[in-house]
C-alpha cells in the first residue's frame, strides 16, 4: 500500500535588503514536516517566541470578533481575517509594523513589492510578510479569497507605515 505524501506548501517570506528595500527572501517549499500517524502531516511554516493571549472562560467573555479595529491588531496582539479581492481591484501600496501570516484559499493574486519584485500566489500558497511595502493585485478572472493573521511587531524604522488606528488607505 502506498502511503500518501504530504502536500507541498509553497512558503514565501518577505524582508528587506541592506538598503531597506522590500524583497522576497524565500520562495520555496516549506520543509519542516512531521508525521505522528501514517498519512497525517504537519508542516511548520513560521513561529514567534512571544504572544501570551488571554483566554477568558465563561459566557460573559468578550466576543473578540466584534471589536472594531483599524488595520493593526491590538498592541502586542494578533488579528485573524479573511479578505476577498475582486478581479481588476485597485491595488493600494502600504506597510504595517506587523508580521502577517497569509494563506490563499481560492483564486490567484499578485503581490507587488519595492522595485520590480512581484510574486504571484494561488490556492494553498502561504506567505510570511515581515513589514514590507506591498500592494495586492488580482489579475485573474475570479475573486481571490485569503486568510490573514497579523501579529503586532516592533517598528522597523523604514519608510512611513500605516499608523496605528488608521486603515491601510490612510483614513481612520
């Protein structure tokens, strides 16, 4: 009997060169794969060392999905969201002081970085975006649906990121 192989997960990690220019640092399959049972795999894509989150128990715990947030997560916190980009969207170049975990659920999207650096992503691709200037461009015929987890990060001191409390468009 042939055992099922793990799905290849494309991992894209962005960063900056020594001149502070945003770029793709890694664009390769994630290789930290573990299996605890036949045919079952887990692939570590990225991690951070610090994020103590409160997890209140009880019926009166706050509905954290009901909070009104700007582009940023709460300070020292995270923000998980699903976004949809229609075909022919108008891309907006922006940067946040966050580490973003991004998963393409359906469709296809192009991310433009500094200069001519671009990367096209499709279903199942994942990206770890580390505070880089970027814009999302859907050139395809279908809506692109993406999952994002934004993790608050220390400022890089590069350029002019979106300010806390503002939307990526620059409006509160």
